[in-house]
């Protein structure tokens, strides 16, 4: 009986640590302006360049990116800023006009709707 109690005391804390690690992955979705496959590659690459982002998938028809990230390492604002630095406006960050103007013609989206 003592052996069973000792085994439970040792393994129980290990199971709790594993659950804490799972909670560090958070899902988030937000709008990112763009048009085509080239935009998709650029946007996803920018999001994945942020340390702590595990997955990024931008949907062309809806302009919505879904990310899985660790909010401690990669706050969502940092992900927005990384995407804006490559020329794509997000719901929280606007890209610099100089960077936007250098995008290929097919990637130029209507910026009038962005505030």
C-alpha cells in the first residue's frame, strides 16, 4: 500500500505539469487584408516568424487568419505587428505605406476600408 501511495505522489505532479503545458496554446483569429496565394504565403510566413506561434493559416476568401500561439511568448498584438511589417493591414495594425506600395500588383488591396 505504501508503494502505491508513493507512486501516486510521484506521478500526480507530472500529470499536472503536462496539463499546464497544453493550456499555453491559444487559438486566435483576426482579419488580414490581402488578395492572392502570394499574400497567403507572405502573411503566414510573417505570423510564423514570431517566436511562440505554432500554426498560421490565412483563408483567402474570408481574409481571416487563424493562429495557434503561446500568449506568453507571442502576444497577439506582436503577431499583428509582424504581419503589418510585410505590408498587410490587420484589424489592429496598419502597414506602412512604403511597404504596401512595394507589394506586387496582384497583392494591392483596397485600403480605403481600413481606418
